[in-house]
C-alpha cells in the first residue's frame, strides 16, 4: 500500500508546496491525501464484504423460493386433507352400520341465504318446510375475484361442518379453477387453549401445529407465503363450540386479527345462532344455512343407499342402482306415511340418523320412540362427547330434567312457556340430579342443542311437538303415571303421548280404558296402541279384531256400523302431509276395507274390476262415486276437518305424487295422471279391432244365417257355381231352401258351436226379423259387410274362420274403428247411450238401424250404470251393435255421431276388460283438507 501512496505523492502538489518552502499547506494537503486514500481502501473492503454477503442472501432466498415452488409439500398437504375428509362424519350417532359412505357420494348442498343472526332460529327444525327459492351455494361466494368474509349460521345438525369439509375437498380436487387454491380447515374447539394462552399466535403457526406432522417437512414459511399472496380459503368451524363466553370472545378477536393481517384471503366461520349472537365477527356477511327441501331429501337418501349398496354387494352398477332405488323408494314412502318423521328430514343430521336406522334395522322403528330416543341422546350429549367438548351435566340427567318439563307442559296443555316458568320447572327437577348447576345455566346449555328453543323473545318451546310428547311419555313410564294417561284416552291432546307410552310399556290399561269408553277417539287410539305395542292381552286383541272386521256383524245396527266406519276413517285419515300452501294431503289413498264400509252403509255399487284386498287402495271407483264418498266421509267423521278430493297442484308435487298414486280423482271429477301414466279409460283402436274380430268369430253361427238364407231366393248358389262353392255351404243352402233348418241345426251342419246366450242377444239386437229372413234386405250395414266378407270365401273355398276374419275387417273398415278412440269413463257414456235414438233419428237410416239403436240403448244402459253384470256374450252383442251403428252413421257422413258409437263400443270393451283383469283399474281416492 506504501508504494501506491509514495509514487503518486512524489509528483503531487504537496511535494511542490514543500519544495517551495510552504510547509503548512504541504502538511494539510498530505493529511487530506492520506484520508482520501484510507477511505477508498476501506470502501473497497466493505464493497467486497457486502458483495459476499448479498450474494449469499440472494442465493438463500432463491433457494427457498425454489424449494417452496418445487417442493411436494403442497401436494402432500392436499392429499392429507382429501384423506382426512373422505368419509361422512358419523361420530356421536347411536346407530352406525358396517360401512361409512364417502362424503362426495352423499353430499347435498344445503345452500345459503342472507339473514340477520337474530332472525335465525336455534331449533332443529324450521317453522315451515323450506322451498327451493332464494338459495345460494357457498361456491358462488368463494369463486368471486374479491375476497369475502362469511359467517355461516345454522341450527344444530344443519350441515355446517359437512359443508366446510366438502368445500375443502372441492378446492383440493379442483384447485386450479379457484382464485384461492389452498384450503385451511380448523375446528376451533381443538385450538382454544393455544389461542387463549398465546393471543399473538399466527394463523400459519396454528395450521402448522395442526397438520405439520401429517404432511412431512414443511418448506420454511410455506403457509405464511400462501396467506401473504392471498391464496387461501380459511374455513373456521364451530365458533359456538368454544364453551366459555370469555374464551369465545378471545377466539373471535383472534379471528378478526387474522382477517386484518391476511385481508386478501377468504374467511368462512360457522356457528350456531345463539353462539354467534353473543360473539359475532366484525365485517362478516351473515348467511343462514338452509334446511333440506323435499328434492334434496330424495337426493341424499338416493346417494346414501347407492353408497351402501355399492360397498355391500360389490355388484354391477345397474344392480346397485336397482337395489338402491328400491330401498330409497321404501324409505321415502315410509316417511310420507309417517308425517311426524317426515318433518324431521329437513335437518341433515336427523335425516342421516333416519337413513342409518332404516338401513341397519331393516325398517323405520315400528315404535317411533326408538328413533326419538336416539335423537335426544345425540343432541343432548353424544355429539358433544364425540367432539370431546366439556359436558357439565351427563346426558341422561339432562334428559331426566327435560322429561319432567315436557310432562308438566302436557298437563298444562301448552306448547310454549315464558322463560321464568321454564326456569321454575327446570329448577324442581334439577335439584334431584345436580346441586352445582343453576336452572338458568341449564337452560342456556340445552337451549343451544336444538331440542328446547327460544322461538320468540323470552318464550320457549320444544323444537317439534313430537319431542315434547316423547319426553312426557318416557316420564310417565318411569314415574308410573299410567293413570294420568288412561284418564285422557278420549282427549286428542294426549293421543301421541299415549301412543309413545304404549310403544315402550304395557298397553293393556290403555286399551281397556279405550274399550270402556267406546267413543270414536278412544277406540281409534286403542287400535293404534295395539298395533304399536309389542304385546297385548289376547282377549283385548280379539275384541279389537272383531270390531275392525269390514263385513257386517250379526245383529249390528246402523249406529254401530257408523261407529266402526268412523274409527276406521279417523285412523286412516290422521296420517297427513303438510303442503306449502297450508293444506294437508292424506298420506294414504282410501283402502278397499274403508270403501267396503262405505258401500255397506250406503248401498253404493262395487267399483269396476276385481275387488281389491282390504289393505290395498281401492281402484276402479268412478268420479261420481268418489264425490259421493267424500260427502259420506264428512258426514261420518264428525268434528274433524272438512275433507275433499285432492287438487291437481297438490298431486303435482313430485314427492307427494310419487308415493300416493299414479292416478287419482280430482275435486272437479277429472283424473290426475302422474307423468308417464297411460290414461286408464283409453281403449286403443287396435284393441277394439281385436275384440271385434273375436266377436265375429264367436258370433259366426248366427251371423252366417242371414247370408245363407238370402242366397237361396236370389239363385246365388247357381250363379256362384257348384265347383267354386264350398261343399258345406252348398249342401247347407240346399237344406235351407227345402226344410228351413233352425239355428241349432244350422250350426251343427256348419260344424260351429253355438253360444245360446250370444245367439239370443244377437237375434234380439241385430236381426230382429231373423225368422222372416226371406224379406230382409241386405242393403244395411250387416248385410253389406256379410256380402263383402263372404265373396272371397265363396270363390276360394276358404274355411269359415277365414270368413269370420274377413267379416271383421270389412265391418271395422265400414265403422271406421281403426281411428284413435278417445278416453271416456263409463259414467260419461251414460249420457251418450241416452242419446242413441236421437242420433239415429237425425239421419235417414233404415228401420233396421232404428230398431238396433232402440235395443242397444235399452240393453247397454243397465250395464254401464252397474245395475246389471256384463257377461262376455252381452259384451259381444252390444259391441257389434255399436260398431254396426257407427258404420251406418259413416255411410250417411255423420262422422261425429259415428264417434259416439265408437265411444260406446270402447266403453263396453273397457268394462269387459276391467272385469276380466286385462285392464286393471288404477284410479284412486286421495283426500285432502284445507
């Protein structure tokens, strides 16, 4: 370094100044020069040092960036989430089967709607059944470019946790399509201690502690960078599950800080209404988690059974779908017939429990008490226990207190109680099970589980009347209060409580009390108790069976018969489905047994078709009969709601229509048909043609006679020629000309069997001058058809069967019955039959046609009005007469009149097919109330 300084120093101004005899400037210059040289030397060293350090830092930062970008941690993290969230969460349920369905197989989006938290109920069940209106998916909010902060508020079991779990899976499976691709799911109950003890802990650190050991080594700052870049959807579940109020406030404050620190990420927080009302999140948009609609219930149950059947059978896809569809249909039909249970299906948790019970017990509980027992256990303590939440009072003791409250409310005949009254009732029972818990604290605790809820400010009730009735029944059973129940068997207020009691205890005292009173309400209850109870004294069961028999009883008077009918109707019509418009639809069509009681009381005619079994829906009832039946129901069931036939809009509901009927009479006596159901009164043109052909073949002996008798005087035998005419016809014609052989002899010569009844009717309807056939012209319909049909036979020598087929074709063509036949119920044909003569009189028909019309009207009216049984012979004769008259009308260009006779022929055919079982009737009677 000295050389670097001395060399330039020798030639510098300093040396010049020194040589010039000026030492002071020389010294100053030397000092300045030395300082500059030193600074430059030091700066060079610093620069070299800084370059080394900066190079190391840049290399380190690039290395960490590459590690984060190229690391497989993100994939391992997604795989961990997908695996841990794969199955539906069934922890805490009392009934669990051999297989847990996967979440993606059964998930149904409960959907959301904006709602202030104070307007969201804590009840397990909504006040009214939800519809599909105003429902939005969580994905609609999370797929927006701008980040959102959402608070999802819903009742217990409404699907909040499942929605977050499915959302996390959806982002993992399709992360490239989301603005924020990294889901972070935390159950707040698991992190309360960390948040409370370390208020400044960051979200990234909390996540790291929760999942780090499951995903392998995390690249440094992986979660921090994802949060900094706004790449995350943060899902925080169960704010309300933070037990202590002060801890819940601290957790809420921590959430707000994380939202502030990471403003470019989505945040979704879930809570029950009560927990959120006391500890809300500033800036969050509040969305209510909506209950299931009917369609969503159907989709969930279908998905559930497909998942279970696929695992159980390992069968082919089509077999799995078939088994699952059958099981789904069975459960939905049971739910439709059990209205109280159907009300529970809007809650996803309760629906899951119902599906489990149905699948793994083979049916819904014969006693609903079993299912209600499971619901109370799950809501009061099983779920909290499964989630490892603190429980101040055991679930069984909680239920004891609620049982006493429910029984007190039943005795006081109330559904709602003021808070002070609830606290007072709870306090009485609570003293027996706990000395440390106050009634106020107990009410606050159970008020969050959804069974006992605050419907209005300071006014409490059970989430569904069924829960109150069930808990009261169990209280009566355990406390030996059966006398209270036997004294109330004729009181509808106590009916469900008594039924739930009978399902769990000895029903004999209840049934004896009902039989002793002998009124409709009590007797209906006795029958229901006998059905639900596992055992009953034989003498009591015999008395009930005798009372329920639909057949007339020896010495029975009209009043007793009406009493039996009233009991049967009361029990049958009690099962109703609440519809959205406020009306109620009876869950089951009218059965054959009930319709038999109606016929027994009124003398009404039997329905069309074979008699149904007593427990099957009655079918084949005509519209006027259905209307008369409704009048009878309202006359018999005194004091009940006024019943009517269902309306079209009510049966168009896909859930209702599926389970009740495919075809039913409406209030305006029109028919309602489910989609894809053929009209039950339609007789196709081809069916009618086929029946006419069979008629001709059966009636051949009679119909051949006028033709053969006509051949003789016109010398048709000689003109056709002996060589072309069949030998049988030639010989027969000769015999007829000489001896005038009677009908039976003629048939014997033809080798055809004569139906005496059919021959008599045909002669009466179609050939009134058969004995004077020589004077009968062949220019009317039958004569022309006979001539046309026989021409080919006579020329070719074809057998009589071919002649019959030709005659059928000729007659069908002349009548025009190959055209479509419009559906018409038999009762509407009565007015058509009464116009037969008027229709014929309006055209210049032959005397033959007028005589046939008069005979057809006289003979068909008793059949169509069910005053006379339709035999096959009568059906053939009436149908042929109607077809002949249709042809006569067409010959006179009266197309509309011809259609009237088409309808009469089709109506006769319908009645015949129904009686013979070829076209089983499907019309049902479905009642409703408003």
